[in-house]
């Protein structure tokens, strides 16, 4: 439905380059958000990797998970 609305907008405002750029930005943001779950599968990391990052220690788990996710 969004694609149809964007198409109608393109027809109604064919020379509005800022509108087209905004639509492309929103589409890119959507694709990036949809990719996040795949990037954050920490359960697929090995036990050794979890140990190296300290995800099993309650004192370091929060920061370790963030570092591990950032690495991906």
C-alpha cells in the first residue's frame, strides 16, 4: 500500500526532488530496521565468544551483549 501511495505522490508531485529524497530515506530506514533482527542473533555466537565478551557474568552481561551486537 505504501508503494502505491508513493507512486501516486510521484505522479502528483513529479518535480519535487525533496519529496522523492524523503521517500527514499524512509524506504532505506525501513530496510535497515528489517535487517536488525538478523544482525542481533547473539545465540548463534559460540560459547567461547560469549565467554570472551563476558555475557555470562551478571556484572558485565549488559555491556558485553551491546559490544557483541556492535561487532556484528
